[in-house]
């Protein structure tokens, strides 16, 4: 049964080998890596005695998706949790494709609203229309109202810079407000692991 849950979780092949054990705290000068790893480890260990999800915030290549995928897989395989992984950009595209099909939006959202644990990866990626934003709010708010746990990852922070918008700018103030209640914020402030480490491995360049 747990193997069936894992098969239907929608994890991309690239992340199926991710675990909390093989997450590399590769930069000892960046304390946020170890803290994020420890926070996710505690979240998994405490399940189901958790009352909030996690919002993993940080730049590209900091390990957010690895940690979220690892948590989802471990909870499915060790605790029998029913969960789903959903890439935000893919979800937006799927919503847009239902525009001229009445009722299709509800069918698309139903498994995401109802699953015990949901991972939404790359929250805020891509610009969305007000109509799509309303459906995303429906998803977030429905899970909030039902008390279902959600893990989010995002490349956006709560602080604007000269080169990047805030998470609120990307997903609206009302969705960000819900996330404050639904999730514990976990920041990863490091640099891109793929750029700094993998690009310099033999055979990669």
C-alpha cells in the first residue's frame, strides 16, 4: 500500500533518490543549511503531531526541493502518509488549459485539496492571471480550512531587492497571509550548490 502511495505521489524522477540522509550540508559557513535540514528532520519525526507545514525559502540550488521531496518520501514509506508533489509552473499551465471546460478546474484541484500532505514546489514561478490566482487561492485556502499540511518551496523571499520581487508580489497578499498561518518559514540563504560544487566535479565541464 505504501509503495502504491509512493507511485501515485507524482515525484519527478530526478528527486526520487532524495533523502534526508543524503542531503549534503556542503557549506559549513552557511548555518541555514544545517538548520533547515534539522527543521525538516524534526517535522518528519513528529508527524502526525504537527500543526503547521513548512515554507522553504531560498535562492536557486540551495536544496529546498531536495528537502521537501525527501520529507514527502519518508513520510509515505515510513508512516503511510498519502501525499502528492506538485510543481507550481505545471499546475498553472494545467489550470490555464481548463479555461474553456466548465467543471474541469474542480476535478484538477480535488486530489490536491484532499491529499493528506501536499508539496508545492517553486511557488511563485511564472506570472499568473487573476483568474488563475483565484484558483490557487482556492487550493491554499481549502487546505487551510481543512487543516491539511502543506510544504511549499519558493525562490522568493519576503523582502524586496533591486533584482527580485517579493513572494507577496508573486502570489498575492491574501495567499501570503494564509501561508503565515499554515507554515513555519525556513530560510536557506546559501549560494547555488549546483554552480559551486557540481560544476567543478570531474566530467562536468
